[in-house]
C-alpha cells in the first residue's frame, strides 16, 4: 500500500466524468488499498479516485471507526434534505461552506472483487456518499452552493496560495509518499466539518 498525492482544484481530472470500472483485478484492489491508506493519512471522511489522479468510479469512506469502498456507485436519494452542514474538500484546501444534501441515500455498487455492495446511509454517511459521487461526475462542492455562499466560496478559491499549500504539505508528508508528491498536487486537512449552518 502507499499514500498517494491528492490533486487540487485546477487539475483537469477533478472536472472529468470518471469512467466505469470494468476490470476487477489486482490493479483495482491496489488502488482501493492505496486510497484507504491515503484517506486515513490525511484524516479524511472520504476520497474519490479522481482526487488521486485516477479517472475511475471508485470512492472510499470512513466514519465512526467504520471504513469501506464502493466501485461504480449508484445512489438512490431521498426527496427530503438534511440540515445543512459545513463541507470541505481535500482537493480545495482551506475552503469550507454549508452544503445542502439529501437526508438519506441507498448506495449500490461493487467491492474491489466485483461482489455487489448495497447499504442505506443517512446523516453524515449519506453526505459523504453524495460528496464523493459528485467527484466521480466532475462536480465539486462549491458547485452545489447558491447566492452569497457561492460567491464567497469562489472568492476564497481564487485567493488560495496553492504553491504555499503544496510546499507546506510536501514538507509534512514527503517522508511517507516520496518523490511522487513533488508533482505539485496535494492538499491537507479533513474532508468534512461537522457543524450545522450558522
């Protein structure tokens, strides 16, 4: 397993619709293992394959000591919404805003061996599933914002000093991920906040 560099906003892979997985072989199992290790290393709640530069429909998640992954996820969303919560993103360092998400989701897909996966999610887990599936469709959480929040998020994104963010993160993590991290694609921090909209 390996800790992978995380791509940050501006990288075209984050705006590309990911391809369905068709090969459930050793390469996919290695990708999932590396994504789980990377997610844990940065204390993220979820991670999508495009965030590590792989344009395939895979995401990992962890909450309350439970972690897992879904390949080729399909979400069935409830009609009602949960209370807005602050979301951030490993690919948009230092930016976090309340995002409206559906209250519940039924998540269907496969594991890395090709066996079917299905689970019901609500609250934070439903939010994680929606956030990570958005990544697979080339959608970032600021795209979900409206009005003043959207304007403020775009201003915050424009003001990020990405070179400083990358340099600081390289210094902190270079020993774990090696020279591949020097590509300039990195982002520190947790993937989600936990506070309700103020």
